[in-house]
């Protein structure tokens, strides 16, 4: 696996995840619990690190996040401004 890192942030989806979570008015802990139902272990610390850009996000987690928020992976990656 090749990891791309610009030296500032370990992912490019953190800001969008934070915005989507805040739009739902849920905590990081609540989001983590709901995401864990997908079979992938998430904690509130995981969500915090994703949002802060201090954690890499593998492709399988990207898909889980997109599915949970009902958006495309391209939207999370900033390739598309349309959520669907």
C-alpha cells in the first residue's frame, strides 16, 4: 500500500466528516458507535483523529463513512461538490 502524505494532514476527508457529523448534531462518540455497527472498529478517538487529519483513512473505512452519511466517496475526497 502506498501512503500519500503532504506533511500537513494524513487524510483529506477530515473536514467533510466533521461538517457532516455536526450537521447531524451527533458527537464523535455517537458516530463511532454507529460506524462500529458496520463491523469495523471505530472509537471516538478514531473519529477525532480522522477529523483532525492525524490518522490515515484506508479505502474500506472511506466506503463505510460514505455509506453512513449517504454521500459519494468522491464527495468525501473533495473531487465533487455534490453529495450524491
